[in-house]
């Protein structure tokens, strides 16, 4: 049984504090900013699941990787040393990295990769954020096995705005392939088709007993009757939005993407890749064994790995021989559940944790999301699937965009990404299956410092509609509105929630619908924005914002660290 977040280093620091305490410096130390240091060794390790053993890329040989356990206000220093054969980079998903894109991690966007045999130290402050985030590889599809939780505790003396849980447990939902994921992806690219889907879903790296050879690969947590538990749920799957439920137990959602929300109670939750959800669960049912289960939400006829991963919530004293009870998950295509669940998400919006929603907009952006087919002479039937924003499929540069911006290196990218699609059409009308070509380019949007941005993400029926979870680096944004069909610029804005909309870093754009987000561009740098379905990202469903420096002393991108990897 693994209960508390894995916190080896934290324990060491605690010991250190105790030692310092004995010589009488405790009050001083308790208030000083703490530096938390981690060593991340990227290592290949043989791991066996579903009766198959295979070498996977890991951090410190762990799968999932170690938990980063910090407190708001801490400085975090993580030395990543790459002993694997692949280029590597790590993204600290949801950390704002104020002026400090150098520590953000997406390969070729904010840094060149850490090549085999090399190290790079990510050095950042955790400022103004607390809650559950996560880290993952941000190159190739290596995040399939290279990921872990980030737990940011509130500042000392600041309680949670909800009942103090008896214990906290991290639940990382993932996907598992029986074969080498990089080979699977290469095969897909060769054909111009989606790579083979995963063979299992996992909870904390374990698929659970519904899969073959998986009894010992089952995550279990023990609970005591009457106690309340905080579950920190992270969707680290590559391509699936997931439902999650616990048999017999309701969950109270209290936080999403490391932002407190208005608590509400639910039987099941929906979580898109990249998102996190904290829930309180009270162990108040008949003492027994209960399955926690996760399975994808997919409301359009696109094949996905629809297999169910399970873990066990087990009351203290109940023997392992008791057959666990299975929860009722929403049907895979339950669009109504998905939209009513998302409608319940609201920022807490208290004086202590306000929702600073931009009330006016300096820059209106409208990006269409499209799938398509481009020519590929070497592919199976001469075409390959591709994805685009405003009909532009993003081409990865050869050197980091942030470096190019900071050192004013010409010719790496253009800042002519259009604010609107090149031509308007009935975006969500009948499926468009002809003329599916897209243009290619490394084209970014330039945004003035501290301007307010509203971005409408509009799904289209180019090839098919589909739900896309969009992630913006360097910021949280407010999800002010969402709807099905085409965004109506005359009617829809009047329905926006500008008071307590959910604040997050990743949001699902519904299949055949739109989502409106707002943010204040007060973090200078180059910030990636992409679909968090790895499949679509690799097909080009991504772009970046170049947020200009401001004029003040603390309003420009910091100089790069000395060990920034070269290309
Ligand atoms: C890993 O497992 C594979 C397949 O079972 C085997 O060929 C290989 O030798 C193993 N490698 C290590 C380092 O144990
Ligand atoms: C990072 O770790 C590697 C491997 O242990 C070591 O060689 C390197 O000096 C470390 N870098 C820093 C900045 O500590
Ligand atoms: C982190 O905070 C410390 C202390 O305020 C400061 O010296 C350092 O420059 C900050 N680092 C970054 C990357 O902002
Ligand atoms: C799961 O997916 C497979 C393959 O796409 C399909 O044949 C099967 O009907 C699906 N099962 C459910 C319950 O949706
Ligand atoms: C390409 O080949 C695949 C697999 O044979 C097929 O399903 C698909 O319809 C083909 N696409 C075109 C445009 O011919
Ligand atoms: C767009 O297409 C849908 C579905 O075919 C149709 O119901 C709708 O009226 C169309 N909208 C416009 C503006 O043409
Ligand atoms: C996208 O661009 C391609 C290539 O320029 C063009 O053929 C296609 O018509 C465009 N599609 C849309 C929806 O704008
Ligand atoms: C950004 O603009 C807001 C609203 O005008 C202002 O209150 C704030 O001080 C500005 N921030 C910076 C860093 O200039
Ligand atoms: C800039 O940052 C430094 C260190 O964080 C701080 O002491 C100073 O007050 C800031 N200056 C302004 C104008 O905000
Ligand atoms: C690793 O990254 C470097 C720098 O971009 C590149 O030159 C090299 O080809 C990459 N190596 C592999 C194995 O992809
Ligand atoms: Cu997508």
C-alpha cells in the first residue's frame, strides 16, 4: 500500500529541519524560502505489465516517476541527467514559470533537448500556486512512461479552504502499450495513420486485476471508516479523456488544475489529458473493498482504447479475498454527463482566492481546430493525417523558439499567425472530406505585454469533429464560455461567466463545439499552446504565443541559465 505522496526528499528536508531545530533556528527556518533539490536520472528499465516485459524510459527507475513535493514559495532545483538513448526534456505542467520559460521544458519551444549523457538543471520558483500539478517528458511520445505528480502544499499556516483530510493519495491515470511506444509511433508515421492504440489504462502505473497477469499490478489504498481522504487525480494518459468513479462513494471536487473551486459532489468525474482534479472522499460506506475505475469518454465514432483500469479502495481490516464492488461509470459516449459535469466547475472566488477574470479584452483571437490529409509520397496510400489551427499545421523548428526570441535569431519562426481563420465556413456543418490540405509553418502570435486576450477555440468538421483538450503553457486561463456548434459572436458573449469561471491550464473543446478562454498576458516569453492529445500534437495541432517584454524592471524574460542545452 502506498498512501502519502512519495516524498523521499521531503523527509530528508524534514530531518534537516529537525536537526536545525535542535540548534535553535526553527522560527527563522520555517519562514525562509526553501530550496528543494531533486536529481532526475533518465534511465531505461525493464518493466513488466499484462504478461509483457519491455524496457521503458523512466526517472530514477520509477514508474510512474517520483513526486515533486514542495510548498508554495519554494524554489525547486531539479538536475535532469539523461542516461537514455533518446533526447529528453521535462515539462512542469501548469507551473507558470514567471519570466522563466527556460524551465518550462517543451523541446524546441523553450529549450533544445537534453541529449544522451548530458544534464540540465530546471530552476524555478513556485509562486502564487498551490495544489496538484504534474511533470512529464515533452519530446516524442516519451511521456507515456516519463511522468509524475507535483504536489504544492499551501504556505505554512494557510489551511485548505475545505475540511482537512486525514490523508492524501495521488492517482495518476495513464496508458500502457505492450510494445515500445516510439516504435508504435514510427509505424503510424510511416503509414500516415494513427499509431496503434494503447493496450491498457493504468492507475499509478498499474492496470488492475481486470487485465491478464495484473493481480500484483493493482494499486490499492487502505481507508479507515469515518475518515476523509484527499485524492489528487491526474490524467497523464496520452490520448484519452477519462471518466473516473469509486464504487459506492461520492466525491467532492475541491480543486482543478491547482486552483480551488466551489465544492460540488459527484458520482463520477471527467478529466482530460493534462488536467488534474482533487476530490474529497469520505470512507462512510459498509466496510468492504471497492473498485476505483477509469475508462475513456468518446462521443464520436473514433476508435479509442476503451478498456477499464481499476484500483482498490479497501477498508481497514477487510481481507483481500473479498471481491471488490465495481462502480457505474457514465456510458463512453455520455455527452450530457460530460457537459453537465463541466458546467458545475466554478472558481472558488473568495477574497483570499479571487478569480481575476479580465473584464475587457484587448485582443480577440479565433482559432479553428481541423484535421486533414496532406500528401505523403512515402505513406501507405500517398497521404498522411495532419491537424491544424487556423489551417496551419505547426512545423517544429530546429532550435528553441525562446532562444531565437531572446537572442533575436532571425529565420526560425514568424509572428504572423492569423487572429482568425483564412476563410470562414460552416465549421460544424456537414463533414468536409474534400480539400483537406493544410498549410505548414512555424508561425506564432505576438501578444503585447499585460494585454488581455480572449481566444475562441472552435472545433470543425474537417474530416470529423472531435474533442480536443487544449493546454497553454506559462499561464492559467479562465474558461468563460463553451457551446456546441459554431460560436456566435453576437449572442454567445452575453452568456459568458465573467464572475467565477473555472481557472485552469487545460480545457476540453467539445466535439463539434467551441470554448472561450481569457487570460492576461503578464508573463513574457514564448509559450506553447497545443492539443494535449499526443496524437494531435504530433500531427501539428499546436502553436505558440510570443508575449513581449514589458517596460518595467521585472517585466522581461530572464537571461537563460548557463547550462541551457545546445542544439
Ligand atoms: C529486458 O527485457 C528484455 C526482454 O525480456 C531482455 O531481452 C533484456 O535483456 C532485459 N534487459 C535488462 C537490462 O534486464
Ligand atoms: C547533475 O547531475 C550530474 C550527474 O550526477 C552531475 O554530473 C552534474 O554535475 C549535476 N549538475 C549540477 C548542476 O549539479
Ligand atoms: C526565485 O526567487 C529567488 C528569490 O526571490 C530569486 O533570487 C530568483 O531569481 C528567482 N528565480 C527565478 C527563476 O525567478
Ligand atoms: C471498444 O472498442 C472496440 C474496438 O474499437 C470495439 O469493438 C468495442 O465495441 C468497444 N467497446 C465498448 C464497450 O465501447
Ligand atoms: C488509406 O489507407 C487506409 C488503410 O488501408 C484506409 O483506411 C484509408 O481510407 C485510406 N485513405 C485514403 C485517402 O485512401
Ligand atoms: C451549419 O450546418 C448545420 C448542419 O448541417 C446546419 O444545421 C446549420 O444551419 C448550418 N449553419 C449555417 C450558418 O449555415
Ligand atoms: C487550408 O489550406 C490549404 C492549402 O493552402 C487549402 O487547400 C485549403 O483549402 C485550406 N482549407 C481551409 C479550410 O481553409
Ligand atoms: C497590467 O494591467 C493591469 C490593468 O491595467 C494593471 O492593474 C497592472 O498593474 C498591470 N500589470 C503590470 C505588470 O503592468
Ligand atoms: C522587482 O523584483 C524585485 C525582486 O523580486 C523586487 O524587490 C522589486 O520590488 C521588484 N520591482 C518592481 C518595480 O516590481
Ligand atoms: C537530439 O537533439 C539534437 C539537437 O536538436 C539533434 O541534433 C539530434 O539529432 C537529436 N538526436 C536524436 C537521436 O534524435
Ligand atoms: Cu486534439
